[in-house]
C-alpha cells in the first residue's frame, strides 16, 4: 500500500465515492478515511450476523482488506459506496456462517460425542419450497428495482444489511426522520407492487 498524500488523513470532507477512487489508486489515507467512517457500522452488521465478537472483528478486517484489493471494481453508477461495502460485509458474514455450518456439529459442540442422524439431517427447503421462494424473490427484486434509488438503498441497508435506522442516517448523511420517511414510502410502494 502506498500513501499518495491525500490532503486529509482521515478522508475529511471527501465523499465516499471520491475516497473509493483514491483507494483504487493505492491511497492509504483514503482507505483510513473509509475505515474511520465505516468500521463501526460494518462491525455492527457482522456482529449481528455471526453473533461472535472476535469473529466479527476478524471479518471486519477482512472486509477492509477486500475494499483495498477490489476498490477498482466499485462503480458509482451502480449505487452508493455504502451499499457496496455492506454487500462485501454481508457476503463475508454469510461465508463465515456457511463455514461454521459445514463443520460437523459434534466437532463444534463436543468432540467426544458420537454423531447422530439429527446432526447430519438436511434442513434445507425441498423443491416445492424452493420454487415458491424463487417466485417471491423474483417479485421482490422487480419491486425493489422500481423504487427510487434512495428508497431502495434505505431498504437494502435496513433489511439486507441489518442496519438500524440511526446507522443508515449516519451513513447516508441525512436526518433520522428522512430515513424513516424513505422507509415508510418504500414499504408502501413495495406493498402495492407486490399486491398488483
């Protein structure tokens, strides 16, 4: 990593998207700026998802390493930086959850206990459930795509990234009331799209 001497060591007043461009060019100060802005909400999301403080801290470091390595793939035309980094965090947490689930239960809980059928039973949904879930998912994706960008991002942060409204307000740099209004309007529009 190199430091191109970004004027403000913590990102100052530069927008997230501007900092991401600098990170893609190898600017360490820009990465520190993004880290300072996002360390708390990223860790909060990870902790809620994995339920383990140490694992959450490790994953947070991994998220920022991925930001450093893949900043050149961020496209401001496809959405805000906050959505991009939370998507990285969400994937990292899901990967960790899958890794933990893949470990045999007897290894996780009590290595001396012999395995039993319930330890290895498949709890995944059956074919019929998968079809229904697929139809619902497709309808939700279409309905989300019809929302105004700020409302869609607010819903994604709240429901997919698991952020609190106060965290969303901080990240979007808007008052809490604005986040509440965007959420309410988005949910009303989603409901009308899904009922149609």
